C-alpha cells in the first residue's frame, strides 16, 4: 500500500469513529424478556387487587 493510501485509510477510520460517537443513540426500546414482562404484569395485578380491597 502506498503512503497516501495508508494515511487516508487511517484518517478515514478515525473520522468514522468520531462520527459514530456523535451520532444520536438509537430510539429503539430496550428488550424486555418474556419472564420479566410476566413478572411485571403479575406485580401490576397484585397492586391493582390491593387497591381494590382498600
């Protein structure tokens, strides 16, 4: 690889890393496993029944 190409490759790599760091984070929601969803639903159900009894 000639000198110019090598330098351009290195600088391009640095630029891509810098741009990736500045890019906005994904708005995709965080994954919640099926077991965690079931536990959360059960907790909400318990709270709802507790409020209904009072």
